[in-house]
């Protein structure tokens, strides 16, 4: 066993991109045999392995918590000295070029609280393998560049597990003695093991069909608990819409005879794109008007599309290694965002996406966990399913699409799919396909994959009345981020227009490429100083600082024909007033009131857009604009402005609220827009302090025939101290106590409330009989929401920090992935005053002193303190 001994050095703590080496052994075929049972599942794996390249290294099969009951090579059982376990991996020295290796292991799915590998959830057995869960099921080279053809046989008790699903197409099934049965599935497409899946359970099916563009019929199934069947219609519609859209927009057709989706209650992320068998967190499948908000409906549509689109961007072309994660995630987010834009309002979708990017990714990019879209190293890959990989990654694709234009972008994606179908590819492969298909040079653009940090662009517009010219001076800086102190100038595509303030017109939108640290662009024919509209459509994920006056912003908020730029001008107008008032400067609140009145009364505008535009920036976003975040001052200033807007326009809010009352529930864009606007109007009306505010809110809560209005009314009431608050919360609880997804909203609304006692209330809810650490949705609805409530979480007592840290410590023993996702809010301590920062650091240090802390939390907490 000399060869094996030489490989038994401890697994490296840090995995580096530069250490990538092709696999030593390939596994073209694998057969898996499962004898399923919640307490003891037996797995028999048969791998055909082939040596890769001229090397003599042993076969190393990853394993995590597995003990081989039997190991065979070419049909012969090996003795205990013929294999070794090294850091969980099974190592076997093999003499030849190709062998058949068999292993048998036993698992206990019901004891698997990490929800990685094979686990039990509400009577179901299901799997989650991305990123490294397959090694908790069987010994295998668990890396995305080992692609295999899978045949899977499952055997189980027929009464308890009447439905047996796996990847690919079903190829056989039958009954067995003793009330048992079996099923066999075969997936003809070679895939990495992170895309493996099986599900066993008592499930009902919403069955439908889709005929692809080449005439192939696909059987569609959405599998849920029987009682949930009526809540699957929206997901099914979203699936069929996605399939048609991917054919129309990208020319991508589905490739198996069946496509199944299963909803499970306990799931660490949103959903998973396993080949032909997507597994979803039930919150992204189940929706009906009684329990789902319009946002939930949109979430279902977007996530169903996202997972479906992965069939091409992720499954047919997968990632060579996990550093390339954004290859599939960034592109797929871009695809799902484009799909949702086509299904609803393009303008509103863009605003929502940018709001998410700024809230999640810009914060990440400016803190201790900042990393490039293609990271250089990681300790635990689960920590890299981040807003940077997903959302900034999508912005990179969007910028390339913009620079290429629609036709050349489509030619380039065609080339990418054709060139790399069936391969494990890299981000570089994608960029090269964009260059080759689009005829552009993206040499400098590649820096977006390498450099972390959000670029800042200073835009100064100078007017020369004599020459009749306007000069736009653009200066960029990319801030230092961990491990990257010095940055090079990026290639930044900025859509720009110059408005003539008199006519209210511009002469066309231009795409400027900012490629140097400082660059000037001159525009002729401007007798009067024009008004600058920049980063239209949010063409680049950057922070723009400009010398535009409040009057310019008011002009753009009323006149800009680019909806995003119009929204942005309104937001900037509000930010200037709020940040100014926090800084004790004299500010013109009346300008904000006037701009809101103008927007809210413009009959040409889509109500959904109006609702977005007139909403005040969040407390967290205001914090991002300050050198040191002062949560109390931000809260006070925002509340005061909200009240002022409420009071000044009270009749308008009453009119809108009364005028947007619908007769019957509908999911039409108009109905959704009306609800969005109605909820904002209610919010301002209550903020005005009007005596009857809580009564009107309670009326909406009581009468609503949909969750969008009911939850918004509840949230408005939860901020205040009226009797109606307790009454509404009690009614809501009693109505939905048996419906986990809806009860999550009850927890979330209270954790997110602007109420002076929120910290105490969250501490009490932690002890509530319906709170559990074993369900990630419940944890997120209480602690995820609370950590996003800047005013409450950063309560100067430090109690909020302690609550979250206590939760992380307790949860780490159960589900480290979900625990690690609660760490980043504590890691933002550099942004706060020394008192708060010291308390946040102390909690991170306390977490790190816990014995047996997971790699997930160790990495996040450790990096947060560096
Ligand atoms: N690839 C999935 C996200 C995902 C990642 C890791 C998981 O592990 C528990 C689960 C899901 C997606 O992008 O939808
Ligand atoms: Zn994805």
C-alpha cells in the first residue's frame, strides 16, 4: 500500500484555483442500487473507472462520513489492507488502465440534519448533492469534471414510498415480496455527480405535457403532498412558459422524455437543477392567492425558470471546477431575469433586480467576504453560492449582451452551446465564445471576473456656453478588497443621454466605454447646459457619483424616458435629502414631496413603476451611503420624511387606496401593479399619523382576498403600537398555524418590523413552540429577516448581535450551511461605530471559540475578523 500511504497527507484547508489538475481517473458509467429506508439505506455502487493520462496514481473516491461495508475490484472482494480511508476518501491502488469498482455503504437519512446527501423531509426521502453532497451517499470522485452515465435502481416499502423518482427516463418498475417495490431510471446524458438525484415518498402529481419545437412530447410532473396539489398550477404554467421561452430566445430544446419537479419542505437553498428531476424548496413551487403574495408568485415563476434553464446552462454544459460556478449561475440568473422581464414589466423587473444587487451584492463587495466572480480560493464551497457569483455574475453577462447587441449575442450563445455541449467548461470558455461569436475584443473586460469590489465612477458634466459643448469627465476607481489591494481600470459600458432642459428631449442614447482611469467625452451643439442621464438601464454594476443638482434630479424624475434612470433620479433625490438631514444640513423636503406627487399623479405611468419610484430607499441602502452607519439616525430621518410625505399628500394616499381596490383577484400585470401601489399608499397613509390609519390598515387586512394585501397590511400594523397590531397578528397566526410556509410570514413580519421592541420580540419568538432550527425556511424567516432589519439588529444594547450569534452556534451543530449564511451581517462591523463594532467582533470571536465548529462557519467568521 505504499502508493496509498504517499497520498494520505491531510486534505488542504484552502482550495486554490491555480491548483486545478485534471482528474486521475474518469468514471464513464455508474450503476447505483438503493435499498431505501429512513433509518438504514443501503447503497451499492458499481463504477467503471478508466485511468486518465499517463500517471500511476491510485484511485481516490471522495467520501464524507461513509464506511465501506464491502469493496470489490473486477468482481473480487478486497481485504482490509487493500484499501485505505484518507480524510473520508476511499483510496485503492489499481494496477491497470480500466477496472470495475464496487462499494457498499449504509446511510441513516433520518439522522441527516445537514440536508446534504440523502435525507428525510416530512416522510420523503430526497437528495441534495450540489456542491459536495454525493460523497455523503457513496464513494465517488466528487468533482464536476467527472461526467458519468447513471443507471439507478431503487427498492423500498411500497406503502410508505409509492413514488420512486430519479434522473433521466424511467425504464422499469415492479412489485416485490413483503410489500416492497422497485423502479429503475436511466439518464443517457453524462453528468457530474452533483446533478444526481432521487426522491421516494407518498406524492401526488400535477401531470401535464409539452411538445418541443422538434415535435418531441415531454411528460411534465410536479410532485407534492396530495393536499398541496391545488397550489401547483402557477409552477406548471411557469415551467411550460420557460420551455417555450428557451426555445424561442436561445434555440434550446428539452432533451428527455420526462421532466419532474418535486417540492420538499426542508431545503437549504431555493431549488436544485438535477438532470430531469429538479428538487425545490416548497416555497418556490406552492402558490395560491390565499397564501402567496405577488412577490411569491414571481419567485415561483423565476425559480422554476432558473432551474429549467440550467438544463442547458449548467447541465448540458457544466463547470470544470467550482471556481467556475458563475459560468452556470451568472448566465442562468441572467436568463431567468430576462425571462421574467418578458413575462411581466421589463422596467419594474430591472428596478427589482438592481435593488437586490445593491442590497446583497454591493454590501458583500464592500466587506470582508468580498470575492471575485471567479474566486481564487475557498475553504468551503457552500459559502460561495453568493450574490457575487449569482447576481454580479448575471450583470457581467448582461454587459456583454449589451456590448454585442442582440443578434451577435445570440450568435455567441449559439456558438457557446455548440462548442461546449457535453463538456465541463470554464468562464474563460464563455468569454471566448462571446469574442468569437460577437467579433469583439474582451481582453480588458475579463477583469470583471478577476477583480472584486464595486467600481465607483465619478461623472462631472461641464458646459462651455461659448463653444456650445458639454464635456463629460468620467473617473473610475475600484476599491481595495481582501487580497487585492491594487486594481486596474475596468471596461465599463455606460449608457448615457444628455437632455435639453427646455424641450425635455435628448438626441439619443449612447453607449460610452469607459476603459481608462480618467476619460473625457465631448458633445457638441449644446447652447444650454444639458442634464445628464447616466448608467441608463443600470448598464454597468457600478456606483455613480455625479454633480447633478436636486433640480436636475427632479427634472429627470419627471422626464427621463429610461424607466430605470427615472427611478434612479427619484431615489437619488430622496437619498440626498435623507443623508443631508442625518448630517444636520438644511434640506428641501418639499422637492421630494413634489416629485412624489408628480409621479403618483402621472396617468401615463404604470402603477407598478409608480410604486417602485415613490418608495423611500431602505435603511440599509441609506447606511451604504454613509462613512459610518448610524442606524438610529437613519431610522429617525427616514421615519420623519415618511411622515412628512404621508401628511403632505394625505388626500392622494386616500384616493389611491380607495381607487385601487379590486373586485376579484387576478394575476394580471395591471392587478398586480394596482396592489403594489395600494400597499404603498396604505403605508404612507398610516405614516401620516392620521387617526384612522390603523383602522384602514386593519380593514384591508380583514377584507383582503389575497395575501399581497393581507401581509402588507399586517406589516404596516406590525410597525406601530395600536391594538390592531396584536389583533391582526393573532388572527393571522390562528388562520395559518398549520401551514408552515404561511406561518413563516408571521415570523418574518415581526422580525422585520420597525417596532421599538423587535429585539425582545425576536428573543421571544425564538422560544415559540412553532420555531425550529431544523427547518431552514423557519430559521431564515426569523433570524434572516431580523439580521436584515438594520435598526433592530444594530440595537445599541448589542442584544441583536447576541441573538444571532446564539442562533449560529446552536444551528451549526444541526445545519452548518444555513448557520454560515447568518454570519455576514455580523461581519459588517467595520461600517459601524466603535461601540457596535466591538460588540459585533466579540460575537464573532465567541463563535470561533466554539468546539467542533464547522468549516462553513469557521471560514465565514474567521474571514469576517481579518
Ligand atoms: N444550483 C442551485 C443552487 C443550490 C446550490 C447548493 C445547494 O445545496 C444545498 C442547493 C442549491 C441553483 O442555482 O438553483
Ligand atoms: Zn442556479
